[in-house]
C-alpha cells in the first residue's frame, strides 16, 4: 500500500511540475507543488527507512519500525520542504538551516524520550 501511495504522490508531483508555471501561478500552485513534494518525500524516505531497519538490521516488531521510519521521514521531508521554501523566499542562509536542523533534532530527541503512560 505504501509503495502504491508513494508512486501516486510522485505522479501527482510530476503532473504539478509539468502543468504549473511558477512565474504565473498563484499561491494554490505553490501549495500543490510543496504538498505533493512533501508527501512524495515522506513516502519514499519511509520505505527506505523501513527497508534499512527491517531487512538490513533484522529488527523485530514491524509496526514499531514503520512508525519510527514514518516519524523520521516526516521530519526529513519537512526539513527539505522548509529549506526549499526559504530558498524560494531568498531567506536561506546558513543559520536558518542550522536552526531548522537543531529544532528537528530536539523534537526527535523529545519524541524518543517521551514514554506513553
């Protein structure tokens, strides 16, 4: 299912790339572009993260590994899309990139240490 959903997201991104002109589009075109790219990156990096965890490392509990891979891929995709948005706004400088990485790292450490009661 995840492979199919990721393929659909990449197809949607390709359609957006081929049909929307960034010089003449309004905010809806940019939202479609960044949303389809975000979903495509989440799906692809989740699949890659799951395969590395499950096949290469031979770890147990498939559902837990998928949840961890999805959480980390969500952060990765958010980082990439945020960096692209900053680049498009001419606001991407080294300290903004560092702040984003530190923020996502702190969030990841919080989620790792957070235990459900």
